[in-house]
């Protein structure tokens, strides 16, 4: 999550900052980082059409999946709601 928030805020120099790319439209979760790197490498080798099809299969509207990430949840600190 921290990396996504860095990109959304423009804090990371490079492609995403230069072209103002700040929406997360697809992601996969992995338990092991080496599996995530292997999957990213695999997807990067695909043609654009195949990558777009992957995104559209799970997020046809292209919505920002991280639009609420990093925002307050509305939960408040203090006493528990119920006392036991």
C-alpha cells in the first residue's frame, strides 16, 4: 500500500509522475515476493492487448481500486463500544 500511495501523490519520479498515471486498475496479491516479481515479469512481456484484456476481465470500468487507500476509516479512538 505505501508504494501505491507514493505513486498517487506523485512522490516517485519516473514514468508515473511524468505521465500523471495515478490510478490502480489491477493488482494481484502474493504471499512471497519472488512470486510477485515473476508474475510482473510475465505480464510485462505480454502485448498491450493482452494486458488490457486482463484488466477489463476484472475491472471493466477501469475504476481506481485504490481511491480510498490511505484515507481515514472514520473509526475513533477511545473507549470500546461495549464494556464486558
